[in-house]
């Protein structure tokens, strides 16, 4: 007779046998590495994937496991390779729980490992494209094969770009500059509007437009408010004057929201120009701006691109906005899809957050700029252009030729009208220059104001509110009462999209007046928690809170919602913000709609059934890139973490025009401003090498 004890004993024996073979049975060293890796920020999946690869090696060991995890951590941080510098590597492997024996140096042990595991590692000198990792001994770098090939390809293509001759300066250029800069300049309002004022472009803006017009590739870097949209409009007008067909110009950006913003900004800008002095039909024929993925014909089903070296893009000029968001792999795809004669113009802010994925291509390429003109007179501008285009030769170093294609914008037109705006600019500059010791002081124009106990946060300049001075829930209540509650009565009634445009304008204006920006998505001070708190505070007592918490996309009248993925059929893009409203039609029928503001008016899409939206009372700094608000509340994490970097602080500060309220500990802010996203890349070094065939 088989007893229960027999079954239990047999089951125990089977489990012991299975444990020997399961991927979850770890020895002490592996368990220590797993614990350290998860503390470092890697997922347990990363550990077991690396462990599986290491187990297939000819000589599995803990150094290989830790090295694969270190490489994963490096790419998570945005680097294109893992530095193999002995001191750095020893420290990094130590953080991941690896303990090196003292019988020989780590460098020698690593060299022996690379030489032995030829199925895993190849070297630059004997490159095998089929092997997953590349070791560059000269630069002490460990690459993934894909990143190495992409970096090398980009370097080769940019060398080719910089070696091409610049366009000849036409005899009629001065005439075009007079007409576009002086006679028919861009304005601040629509043409015919009594408030319209002509815009006098800054010296570097004019230099950037001329460089983009003549150089085979042009990089224009500038912070918020430096007039990049005005430059794009000026470039387009110069292209039209030179006879370039509108259909041959392609506008693009890394995200759908950024691409949509280009089209809206250009539409708004073209309306400020005297119609006598420009060809309105030319602007009307411009192809709609789109994402880089859509431009290249990306197919998510087959993971392929329609356009590439064999089938290049049918464009003479490609203008790319928000270039800092472009990662190394997508940059390689874009460059590979350009025809030999296509001109590339890249605009962005090199000091803002880099791409989410690996690489900081735009930052790498805009470290140095070419010489600036003596003044903004036409003769000086043209002389400077001739100087830079005349220095291109095959002897000159590629990096030196690249410098002449870079223009950096320094004149800021935003945040300069009042003392609060100037204070934001001063604090943002100190943050960008990593000068935390200069953030605090007694000068209200240069320093951050420290909020006192029971003091109401001012609506001008930069203020730091520490949790011991202003409670977390008190902050939520303050923001609800100051910004979100006042416009609730406007959104409480049914609205008609055409008859009630005045009320709709007030609602959207009130929403844009302030935005809460967080460094993190999760956690007590993250986006998710704050949105739930705002929802509870605003809709408390209305009998819908319980249902709203059970259903994340429950209809809340007057609430802002963020689109989380592109919807090309409806013309909605990742990052767009709409408001859920009751909308009435001409027959009096009511419907629940998500209403968006566009350049041509207000448009609505059905709210029901949307799974691509999330509440947007608070949003991440990443999602705010390219936007501007009257006031910004920047919420720091409770404690210092990997996201506390000066790029996030700088980007958050520069979203505001009037005031910034930073909520968090002073020490957390100091740490963040003193730490930068120092992504390592070999792009500039590869550009300096001998050209290779692409």
C-alpha cells in the first residue's frame, strides 16, 4: 500500500533532482551577483539571460557572467559600449558582486577570456560580424555588435557628408536675404493682426539658416526659446527662393508629437508673413511632418524598413527636429536611407535629455561650432559663409570639417520679459553648467528662493519647497486650489466645439498655465501617485471616486489625458494632451469626447474604449520635452536615485516661462545638478579614423 508519506518522499526526491537542473538553482557566488545586480537596477530577467549565455561558453565562470551584466547596465545607462579601463571595470564589476582572485590582474584575466571565447567575442582587427560582442582593445571598449556597426556606419557616412562640396553662393543671395530678413520678415502674430510685430533674427539664427542652405549637412543646437522654429521657417523660405520644390523637402522628428508640433508651428509662422512676399502655395505643398520611423517606412510586423541604401528617400532636403531624442540605431537607419545628394539639417538642444535608448549622437556632433560672423550685416554673413565653405578639403580632419557645419544658438527670446523669467534662465544656466554651489544665495535674480514655513509659494522665479516646510498633501491641495479647481465650472457643462470656443480656450489656457513634472513614473513622488491624489482631491464628493479608481480610464469630466501611442488614423500622437468633456452637437445630442486643441480649431474623438491614454495632471520630464508652460512644479524623488541628473533638472526648469516650484530636499537637488548623464560613445573617435567603405 502506498502511503501519503511515500508520495511526499517521492515528490521530495523529484524536486531535488529538478532543482539541480532548474535555472533558479544558484550557487553562493551567483546568488551574490544576482542580489547586487538587482540592487544596481537590473531586472532579474537580465541576470538569468546573462547566466544562460555564460553557461553556453566554453569555460563558464563568474567573470563572464558579471561582464555580461556590466555591459547590460552600460547600455541601460545609454552608453554605446562598456569601458574596459581596468580601474573603472574593477569598480563596476565589484558593484555587481564579482570578486576577482589575486592570482593575476583583472586585465590579463579578461584578455584570456576574450581570446578563449571566440563564439562570444571578436576584436576590431579580426572583426567577425556574426559574433555578438566586439572588443576594441585600443579604446578599452566592449561593444554589442549592433552598436559597434551602427557607430562605425554613422562615422563613415558623416565623413562622406562633410567631404562633399558646399553649394555655390549665388549672386542673388543678398537679394534673397534682404527680402526674407528685412522686407518680409516673420512676425509675432498673423499678418494683418494689429498686434503683429516683425521678428529680427539674431546673428546666429541667420548664420544657421545660411549654413543649412549651403552645407551638405548642418547641425543647429540651441536651448528653449532660441528660435529654432523661426530658423526652420527661414530655411524653408530660402529653399523656396532657390527653386527647391516643396515636395522635395521632408520634415521629420523622433516622436509623433514633435512632428505634429513642427507642422503646427510652421503653419502658425507662415501666417505671419506678408502674402505678397511669399508663395503660400509652396508652403501648402510641403509634405506633412512625420516620425522618423514612418518616414523610413518601418513595418512593425516584419521589423523592416522600406527605405534604405537600396531604396533611398526621394527627398532633396531632410529637416529633423528634436534631434537629441534620436538614438544611435535610428540615426544609422536615417543616414543610410539618404540619397547621395540629399542635404540633412538636424536641430535640437544638445543640453536636454538625450535619447531614451543608447547613444547621444546629437550631443557628440555639436561639441564645437564653426566661426561666427563679425556682425549680422549681409556682407558679413556671406563672408563668413564663404570662409567656412572654402575650408573643405580632403586633407583637413573630418572633425574639423564637421565643426564648420555646426551652429550653436545662444540668444534666448523666452523667459526674458520679467524678473521671474530671468531668474529661471539664471538658475537653469547654473544647473546646466553643473554649479550647485551657486544655486543658493541672497540675490533674488540669480538664486533659488527657499520657501519658509507657512509661506505661500510665489508665482515668479524659482522656489525650493522642502517637505519639512510644505507637506506633500499640502502641496497637492495647494495645486488643486490654485490651478485645477478654478476652471472646473467651465468644464462641468456640455460644450459645443464651435459655439463654445471661448470657454474651450479658457479651459485649455488654464490647463497650460501650470504643469506638474516628475523625475520618476512610480514611487511616492512619481507621476502615478500624484495623478491618483489629484483625481481623489478634485472629484471627491462627486460619487465617482470608487469607480474611477477601479477603472484607470474612467471618464472624468474636465480631466486632462495624455496619449501614450501614435494613432495615425485619428491624427493623435504620443505625448498629445486632450481634455475629457461632454460635447453637444447641433441637434443637442450629448457624447463623452476627448477634446484636443489644434492650429485649425478644436477637434474631438470618442472617449469610450480608449486604452492609449493616462491621466496628465502630472507627467514625466521626458514627456514634457518641447513644451512650455507658464508655471512648472518640479517634483524630486524622496531620495537620490539614478534619474537625479542635471539634464532632467535643466529640462524641467526650461519648460517654464514665469515660475518654477521645486519640491524636494535641497540635498537631492544639489546632488542632481552636480551629476550628469555622461554617456560614453566612440562616434567622434571613429570619425577621426581612416575612412571605410560603407
